C-alpha cells in the first residue's frame, strides 16, 4: 500500500494493519459472518464482527506505540501519552462487509505538546500538530478523511 508522504509511523502502521485484516476477513468470512452483531461499541452503536476483526490489529499497533486511543468500537484507552489517536478502523462497515467500496480507515493523531487547539475543521491547516489518514478498503491509493476537511 502506498501512503502519502508525511504520514506518521503509528498511522501508517495502523492503516496497513487495518488493510491487511480487512482483506483477510473478506476472504475468510461470509457476508453474514462479517455482519454479525457482536455487541455495542464505545459510541453506543452496534459493533459488527468485521469491526472487531479489523480493529484488533490496529489496537495492537497503538499499544506498541503507547498512545492514547479513542475508537468508535472500544471507546477511550488512556495510556498517559501526549499523543492521542482518534480512529474508526472501518468506517462504513456494512458497505465494506458487502464488498461495496464506500468505506474507509479513518484516523486522526493529535499531540498534546502543541499549544494550538485542534478541531476537525482545522486539521488541514495544522499539518504539524494534527495528522489524518483515510484509506478506502477497496482501493490502495489513500484518500482524504472527510472529517479533516
């Protein structure tokens, strides 16, 4: 997978982990298995089996790097880091599970060391303090995370 230049190491590794897990799951599990509800996510919405399969290796990458995480599925993990990753490893799960290419990996990294305030609308204008990355599962070229526009 080719990523844009300047993507942080932790986001690049997590995007590649999500990409690999997604492609493995698409070949290994049926549509029904991928869409089986496995519980309620950290945001209060249903979590699908495919969400868990894709998120698991992504969370392992974040643990290795010792960063805080806010994820749609797992919720908040505070590791006391100055860096926090906000992530939805598979945004558009129902589409992805069905093979419809209207889904993406979306993540945003924010460092507390910055004195500026970060909001999704300021993501593009603050490249040194905020990094976002979005990849559509059906394509290898990265796109732009809609929340970062």
